[in-house]
C-alpha cells in the first residue's frame, strides 16, 4: 500500500514537472541585448516591471518594451520565433495574436501558423509559413514586409492577398484594408536590416529567404533611386528620392 | 555562359549579400506609382522612430522600390574581346613553350532565361543560349588554325537556397577553320553538375563544382579509321574563390578534368588535365569589365594506341587582357 502510494506520488511528480517544463512558459528569450522590460498588467507599481535576460520566460498578456539600441529574440514551444526591434513595444495576447504599439518585429514561422497582428489602429491575419517584418507606421497602421512566405494575408475590409517574398504591403485604417504594395530590393533589405543582421544566429528559414532573393534577382527589371519611409497618413507615404544630385540627403 | 550564370548565382545567393551598396545603378525613379506620392526629405522628419531613419541601416532595413518583370523571362547579351599569349597553342608534348603565339578571341554570346519555377524547396530556371567565337593567331605559321567556334546550349538550373545548386544541360559545339571553311570538330555534350557555394569571410566566397558528362564527337578522320575517335566521358572537379578587393575582384581557381576515351584507336586512352587559373576583374561601369587572366595547364595522358606516334601529354600557359560588355534585359 505504501509502495503503491509512493509510486503514484512519483508518477504525479514526474508528470507535473514534465508539464511545467513543456508548458510552463509561453515564450522564452533566447537572445537579449540592451534593456528589454517586461510589464505585467496584473500588477501595479514597480512590481509590474521586470527586466528580461536570456532564458527569461514570458507569458501571454505581458508587454515587452525594448529601449534604444536594445533588441531580443524569443522562441515559442513550436519552434516559431520572433525578434523585437529597438524602441519597440509589443504584447503577445496569446500564441496567435500580437499587438504592436510601436517599433518593429520580425516573425519567423517555419511551421504553418495562423497569426493575427494588430497595431494602434489596424489589424491583419496571416496564415501559412514564412519570415516577415512588421513595422508600425505613424498613421497607426503597419507595413507587412515578407522576406519569404507561402501564405495568405487577410484584412477585415481588404479581403485576402497572397503573400509574395519581397512584396511589401501597407495595412491601413480600421476596419483595416490593404494600401499599396511595393516590390522592394530584398538584397538591400537583407544587408541593412538589424532585425536580420544584429543577432548571433541565422534564422532557420535563411534558405527560403535566399531562394526568394534568387527569384527576385531573375525577375529584376530595374531599381528606383528612392527609399520608402514612413506612412504619415493613409494617403501619404514618404518616398525619399536620391541620386547623384541628392546623395547628401541620405 | 558559365561565368554569367555563376555571377547571377553568386550575386543572388551569396556574394551579393556582402557586396557594396550601389544605389542608383539600374534605373531612375520614373514610374508613376512612385511619383504619385508626396516626397518628403528626411530632414523634415528628424525625430521619427519607425521609418528607415537617416542611414541605410535600421531595424527593418532600407526599403528600396524595384521594378520586376511579370514573367520570369530574362536575357543576357555579352561581348568579350581578349588578347592573350599562349605558350603552346598546338598542345604538343615536351617543353612548356612551343610555337608560342598571341591569340585574339572575340566572343558574342546570349543567354535567355525562360521562366522561374518554384518546385518544393528549389527554384528551377531553364536557360537556352549560344555563342560565336572567332580565334585568330598572331603567328603567321599558325594562321591555318584560325577558327570560328559555335556553341548552343539548353540548361536546367536548380537552386536549393542553402548554397547547393545543380545543373542538367546539353551543349552543342562546332569548330570550323576559317581558311578552308571546313568543319574541324563537332560534339554534343549532355552533362549534370552539382555545385556548392559558401562564404569564407565577408569578402571571400568559395565554390566547388563536380560535373559529369559525355561527348559524342565528330572530327577529321586523319587515319581513315573513325571520325569518332574523340568520343569520351568526362568528370571534372573545380574549386574557385572570389575575393572582393573593392574595385577589383580576384578569382583563383583549380580544375581537375578526367577524360576517358572509348572509340577506335583512342579506346582506353585516359587524360588527366590540371588547370590553375587566376583572373582579376575591374568593373569600368555597370556593363563594362576589364580583366586580366592567366592559366597553367598540364595534361597527363595514357593508354592511347597511337602512343608510338607521340603522346598527348602537354603543358601550356596563357596570359592576357580582356574587355567584356554585359547587357541584361
């Protein structure tokens, strides 16, 4: 009787700790630079704010806020990961829903996933696999910048759009709709993006990103002497022209 | 053909990631969709957080609009003119320098990509193309060897995105002497190859390529025995480096080629050809490149039934200067 009880206790303990190990956290920080703070909405005062370091665990509902020149990488239990850019504020409401207040994040979804992204005003849902950057814009919407993807992006008012690697889509307004889409230079983006280059490990989808770059290079017809900036309103996207006469502006 | 495809691959997959940013090198911003937006100078928004900021590097990265073709059709037109010294143009056995001469090659070539197909974890691109080369020797005694060479090819290039790529192709080659206007040599060459590209550091990339093919030939029947004496199977292994020195790109390479002949008096003949080459490219502008190249060849041959008439061992070296014109559509 006593032995059976001990066995039962041991079995329960093993299952308990296994459950804790596998499901005790929602998101784990795998890389951190600078200061990233975690804000727990259930607490008040100083207790609500803690600082994240590598291997820190984040549960859904907590707000992540990175300082200047700070960034972090976070892993989900299903091997999806996301990177938080500098001066960014984001909140994972649940495994499939991220709210981005400001700044930028990179999503790497090697497994088929459903993900809803919302900003101060706008929202869109992605279904599929892919690697993409979401950057908040001044107008309360965001830029959806796929580096490689096989999937569909949906907005409440704009319907569905097939996602193509290197084709940036603006998500605007509420209820949200699609703004203009632009094919952008993936090679330049890969070279200049800190969300890609300022981390110690390559993304697991790097192979797909390079294939996307290869396809774009074959189809390339020309490059504009311009850089896309912020969307200050739904009708105004900054385009900074450059060239020999304007090089001093860059 | 090989150089262009290599550069496209290298640019797309690997080397290009570390190349210098050269904005404005293709096309000015003229498209209506761009001009429809109000342009704002960066100085007017110095405090913005979420855009690309005042420098190229940012969290998101620079977002430069580009124009893509709706189809995967692409075309490359090249012209190359090079003058070089050849220490042993007849590939005769013995010393390194025999009948040394200057050689002037002029090559027109074109390559057409006829689509881009994503298949699982790879991208397949079919290419067709051809080239025409005239070769002239500066030594009068060798003028009889002045020739025109024609090449046509079909190639399926598969890219796997992790540095690996493969090719399945069919080449057709034809050589005619200009003095007599007679066909000296012709072959068809089906082949497969596997290539792996990798980075050594930010400025240096390397590539290894294994190629296997067969050549079905037709050549002058010197002994009245067979015009297929040059039929052979070939295996080659090449390793090349590309070192970006800024304005100059340095490319050393080594190739080991094994040839096994199978017909007539050449049945059982085996050749091992080693080629060590060095090339330096200097881009004068986006479409004009000046290059220097030098190479050393050493062939060891055995098994020929004509060994009594001489063997096929030879050594030679080439070195010279070339100018290439590249256009892409």
